[in-house]
C-alpha cells in the first residue's frame, strides 16, 4: 500500500475485512444513531438560521464518520480539544442536543453565557469538550500541555485535538507537533482533511504529498485514513490512543473526507467547488457506508433509519424550542468571568451600564439589580 | 531576611513556590541547567529535577500555548519568555486564549499561568532586547499585568502571581536585575496584586512610575526636594487591574502629576493615567499632566541613554508642573 493511500476497513459490500472493531451491538447502533443525530441537528440549525432564529451554524454533513469514529476511541476521562465542525464527537459522548442548542441561541442557559458565537461549545461533562475558540490552530498546543500535565501525574489520559486541513498551516500546528514530539506527549492529532479551508483547496494550502507526512519531520507517526469509513477512523484513532496511553507518544491522523456543504451558513460552496465533486462524494456518504456494514452484520432491522430519524427530528426540534424559549443572559454576564474575582473597575463599569439601562428603560428581563 | 538583588528575589520566589506546591513547573528557553540567560531560574533544575524546570523548543507560541494546556489541566506553569521583545509569536495565545478562556467557557476552563519576561532598556540591547510592551497587554481584559521594581516586591508579587487564579504577565525590569538590592523576607509572603506602593511621600507633585523608572523617579524627586518641590512617588506595580482609586487619591492630593515610562508615548500607559485623572479628578488639578516617556520611535542602541527617561528629564517635568 502506498503511503498516501488511506486506510480502509469497510468494503463496498459492507464487509470489514476481518477487522473486529470491538464494539458491542449497542455501541454500533449508537454510532449509527449519532451520525444521524448530527445530520438532523445540522438540518435543524440550517432551518433555524435561514428563518432568522439563530445567526449562524456550521454544517457537518459528510464528516460524520470521522467525528463519530474518532469519538469511539475516547474515554470519558480524556480531553477533547475539538474544532467547530465536531458535533458528532459531542453527541456521541452524551452531550445533550438541548445544551448545544442553548449555545446556538446564545441564551442564559448556554455554558458560555451567550458570550460566544453559535457552534463554540464548551462542556465539562460527560466529557471534557474544551471551550472552542475561533482562531485556527491555537488549541493544538493546549492539547499538548494538557497531555503533558496528565503524563506528569502518571495518568493514562489522552488529549485528542481536532482541526481541519487549513489548520496544518497554522503556527499552532507547528508548535504543537514539535513540542509533542519532543515531550512524547500522549496526544492524538486528528486532521479532518475535508479538502477545503473555506474556499481554499489543498493545493493552496500545502505542497506536501499529504498532511499526515508532515508528522515525519517532527518525529510523530502519521497515518492516512478514509474519513468516510467509521471503522477505519476508529481503528487508527484507537491504535494511536492506545500507544499514547502506553507512553508511546503522539500520532497525527489525517482523515480524508469531504464537507458536503458550505464552510458555514454564511458560505456558498457552489461558487468554488464544482458540482461533479459534490456528486462524486455524495456516493461516498459515510452514513450509507456504515449502513452497509450494519446490514452485513445483520443489524439492519434494529437500525431502522426512518424510525430513528423521526425520533431525532422530534428530539432536536424540541431542543430548539426549549432553547429558544430561554431568554438572553442577564447584563451582569458581560462583566463576570473576566477574572475569578470582579475587579473594581469592572464593578464600576457594570454598575454604570446597569444604571443606564434602568434610566433609559431598556433593561431586559433578568437584568435585575447589578449583583456583582 | 536576606539582602538580595531583584533577580535573586525572582529566583527565591520560584524556589519558594516550587518547594511549597508540586504543581508549579518552570519552562522556557534555557531555563534548565543553564538557569536562564539572566539566571532567574538558576539551580531550579538541580534542586527540583528536569521534570519541574525544563528547557523547551525555541518557540514562544509553543511555550505559552502548552503552558495554557498545563494550566487547564491542574499544573501551575511559570513560563519564561527570554526577552519581552520575543513574546509576539505568543501574542495570539496570550490575548485570544489565556485571557479569554474563563470568559468564553463560563468558568468551566481557566488558564492560571504566569508568563515571566524581562523587559525594558538600559543594557544596550537595541531594538529587540529593550522594548517595553506593557501597553499591548494592558489592553487585554482577562489578563493581569504586573511589574515589580524592588527585590521585596519582585518576590512577593511573583508569589501572588503564581497563586493567582488568572493568567498573569510578569514583566521584570532587566535594567534593575542586578542594579538594586534590598531586604527580602525568607520563605513565603505575598504582595497583593492591584495595589500601588508609595515610594516617597510628598505634597506638591505626584510622579507615577513603574519598573526601571522607579529609581529614576526617586532620584528626580530627591533633586526636586532640594529645590523645595515636595514630590510624591507612586510605584504602580500592577498595571492591570490598576488600583484606580489609589491613583486618583494621589493625583488629588497634589493636583500636579508627572507620569514616567520607558515605552513610547502614543497610547502608552501614561495616556490611561492622564485620561483617568481628566475624567475623575480634573477639578483638583493645578497643572496639565506631564508625560516623560520613550520617544515614538523604535528603541535605539547607541543612543539609548537619550531615549530612556532619566533623572534630568523627569526633574524637568516635575519643575514644569510645579511652576505651572
């Protein structure tokens, strides 16, 4: 096999080439359900955005197997430094759609208190899904540092960090790969190579023969995986995670996949990606690919896509309705959490903002007496 | 008590906190066996091992970025940036990440790290070993910016910074590393962040300063006193969050103010002090605020003694505001 040929497990007939993923029937069905959940969540957010009820979203269609396959290798005690296109990782680990919707609406129940744009999730439970920031690549060194800390304490915790093909051009990628290599840090670098950084194709990003090969220069093994093949992603990520837990250091995994939509709801990909490319990738749909495997395993009856999608539509619409009904965060949340303790100058600015809102009569419900 | 230089006091603070708290880790370029280019971390590797005080690859972005991750996951990293002039690759990590993590995660994730770095002129370091970049960082909510000027404060403030739950940029005046000596208590003590220090009492003029400008202002104040101008000197020592009330009280007490810093004037920290006084104490003022600062130029090498505010320039400003 050529180094640039991606690792595949599920063949065209749904066979797994003898690979045992080590997942129970229930877990396999959970993978399937999670991929469908991502898609339904996406559809719902697109409708919410198009009807002006939320401002923004990030489509995940086409990337579900990469997200969910990788998520199956993570333990609840691990650290996940996700990108903004990783809904499946959150949902797989039991983060509730309604909690994600609170963020989409930027409401008072949002963990980030409405301070961030939609899609910038932060969760501590049931897995450490670290607060997402918008700058590209800055979170990679954090994963290395968190992994270093875990290793220092003798834990077998792994830090997973997910980023796109564009992210490999960032300063953070270089710093993180270099430090992780030197420190043998237990990190799994997950490069979600969907071929496009907004509108910039890979040839505008790198002259390298692949993204995975970049690991070589840092002493970090690189693996290329078919990102639309959930079991191939699981296999590669699980192996990398096990090596990291055993003290073998970091791995760079390039998951080759395709974004079946725009970069975001503000982007029109038909301007720069030819229709034939979409058509070709549609045939490689990761959910259909996994369905073949479920059929081959005799799990198809239990899968029942139409029923699951119906349930999910109901659940996620309900989540959206619930989140929409929650009001905006109170004014005090502009000033809280800047520091552990509110400094005097912020107290004064907060008081002035509150007094003005009250004087001019535009205080919102929930503003209350400035409490900080 | 021991009589220490400022750099020895920094080393003492690191030593004291590393001994008390096994989560404290020191990282940076050459901080290991060499003990740092200024020897701030001397002997820490010998005493605490390479796991606790270690060299990193030559990458400021990597040093601060990984230190943020360590801080998120329970360690107390004290990262050294060899010269403040080289901190800019890490600017994104400091401004976009460390300073915003608590806010954007609603307190779920925090980055209580300390970044120590020598700043300022006076060592013939030219453009890239002399700058005072405090203003860039003081414009960053979520960050604390601390600058000591005495050995006593260097140790007490650094221990406070390490124990603080928020990210702290600790700027060390390299010109004073070995130029000042003073009594430093043994063991653990802290100097509260966000407090100022009255260096010298006086009722005619207040000089606000920090870092390496404190001894300069002190000498200028002595010279002014010889001419009958009773000059108060305030060491701001924590620029962010600033003790605004203490600044305003001092400004009101004399009605005449001089602000001194090495950094360029335009949008420098002196502008903030001037604006604060204009907004809240204008009715007490007997003279316009005078700023004595570096010029709005890059930092020169051979002529640095003309660039840096000295006793002569500060005294001149004191005289101007006193006789306005």
